[in-house]
C-alpha cells in the first residue's frame, strides 16, 4: 500500500501492516471528529511514526497515487479540517 | 472512513475533475505537463525566497549578538567606574537584546527546516516531472485515446497528488516567510530606535550609555593630567601660589 506523508513524500507499506495502520488512522479520525487537539497530535504522531517505521521510501521518479494521504506531524487540527473541507467533491 | 483515505480521495477527485473536462484524455497530459513546469519554477523561487529570509535573520542575529556583547562590556565599564545606574541600564538593554536573539534563533531553526523540506520537495518534483514527460510521450505514441484512458488516469492522479502536496508545502513556506519578514521589519525598527542599542551603526555613532561612559573617562583623563602636572612642579611648589599673588588677584576679579 502506498502512503503519502504530506511534505515528506511517499512510502510503500507492506499489506500486512494495513490493519494496524487503519486502526491508528481511525484514532486520528476520531480525534478530528471530537475536536480533541491533544488526542489529534498524539494519534497523528503515532500513525506517522508507524508509517515511517514499516514503510520504505518510494523512488522519486515513481508516479503513483496513494491510498492514504497523511498530514505532516506539525499540522494542526484546524489545518486538517480545512484539508477535509473539500469533502463535497467526493461522490458518496 | 479514516482521515488518510478521505484525504487521498480528495486528491483523486481533483485529478478526475481535470480529466473529465478534456474530450481527449491525452490532451490533459500536455496541459498537466505545462502546469508541472510552472510549479517547478515556483518551487525553486520559493526555495530562494526562504533562503533570503533566513539570511536576513542571520544578519539580525549577528547584530543583536554584537549589541549584547557591547552592552555587557559597557556594564562592566560602568561597574568599574562605580556607576551602578549605568550598569543597570546596560544590563536591562542586554536582557532585551538577548530575548530577541533567543526568539530569532527559534524562528531561524523553523525557517531552515522549511527550506530543507522545500528543497527536497523541489528535487522530488523534478524527478517526477522528468518521469512524467517520458510516460506522456510513451502513452501518446502507443495507445489510442480509448486505450490510454486508464494509463492516463493513473499518471494524472499520481502527479496531481504530488503537485497538490508541493503546492501546499509552498503555501506553508510562503506564510512562514511572510510572518518572518514582518517580524524582521519590526526588529529592524527596534534596532533603529536604539531601544536595543545599535552596535551596527557607523563608526562615530554612539549611544547614550557610551556617551556617558566616554564623558566619565574624559573627566578622569583631566584628573590624571592634573595630577601629572602637579607631579611635575619643582619641589617646594606648595608655596608657588603665594609667589604669584597678582595672577590670583587678576583671576578673582574676573
């Protein structure tokens, strides 16, 4: 699975890690939904650390879309809200 | 749905919007390539802008450090001369200069991190743009419009995600640089006002503490000269004033 960390680039994460990443990702989503700044920063850091740990960087000249796109570690809850604000564009 | 998937879909939706507009999807390849080259130029300029801001901060940091050192020296000089009031004033200004310096060091570290990120983003984008050009030519040469659809979709959503990422990094860096420039302007004004002392001003320009210290040392120079002159008088000169009664009388008349 290809994952992008905004501002850092893309990594290839083994499919065996998907479950654990999805759980960490859900935790971030919950923090966003609950407007919990502290939980957001912590859960995002945990998710990014895991991605960096298990992922291998994609070569610069590879052009593929990512399955997960994650904010950078210093992103604020407000910035992520803004990022998700275009949600209307997505069908369903 | 998880946050990461939602953001990924937002990026894909943006790429699809561009694709949907074109009658022949192959046209979007050339259009996108133009946009990529534009972005690449912008990013390079962005890196240069951040570097300029960083250098400006470095000059200010040097100025503040020089002020701080100078004020420290003045405080020592004042204490030696028994002028605690002047020493206190110098130390107070030094504390203010040091506070500004500490703030600038933090800003500088942030700006440097931003610059490095942008530099890497620029390299990544360059590699991707080169790869895209090759892929675009292959797709155009090999497939009919209908066949090319899937290949183009992949290439377009991949590259537009990258462009979106780089675009946001640029925006962030620009915002930081603007904040920094406003701040740098404020510090320049503060230095110019003399509130933090200005060690960078041209030679001969002196602040009020220095002026007072100088006049004190000028005063003690006079005392020294006087003592020296007294020492040079011949032995038994203690009676000298009595030997010149007329001169003294003349002085008193004035």
